[in-house]
């Protein structure tokens, strides 16, 4: 079952710019996996910036969409993605991941790619660790 864009809302208000979520290669929305949802910088509250991948062909899409269309895809039975980025929050197992600490990582790399045996530089990267209740965790740059 495919969806069509919900560009019209009750009361006759029209929100232009929201495109339907569908894979342009497969021509349907059956295998879509939402990857990120961000608020849209525009006049319509019912629109969001969304990125998603088609699990069938692997093609990635990103565009403005109606929030109802995004909710339709997210509410499908069995539609669980790896990690969903939703307005600055990271969702895993359907729940927001919690901050679990921070780390300081050291990266060691040559100063020049043309002379890999030359002097090496150390770069330090501060990261925050976030964890899901299931035990999955990841590090993000601060």
C-alpha cells in the first residue's frame, strides 16, 4: 500500500512543498527506512525535512515532506531502523538514547599524504557517549 502526500489539511489550508515519501527507483514506499527528521525552516508547521533509504534498492532520498506522511511510514508494523535522528535526538529501539559519559579520542596520522613516513600529527577529539536501554551505544563528536 502506498501513500500520497497529505498537502491539504482541514479548513482548506494548503502546505506547498511537501513531496510524498517514495523510492523513485522502485516507485513505491514499501521498503522505506526513515533515517533522519528535522524541523523545516519554512512557513508551514506540517512540513519536516526527512531523509530515508529504500531497503530494496539502497537508494537514499532527502527532501521536504508532510509530517503525516512521515508518521505513516514510522508507524508501520516492523519498521525499526538502526538509529533514527529526530530533531537532535537519537532514537534506538523506539526510545531516545541517553547520555552515558564522554571520551577523549586520540587520532594519529601523517602530516602529509605524499610522505606517509614523515612526521605524524596527534589530533584529540572529544566525544559524548550515548546509550540505548538495550545496551547499544555510540560516540558522537562534541
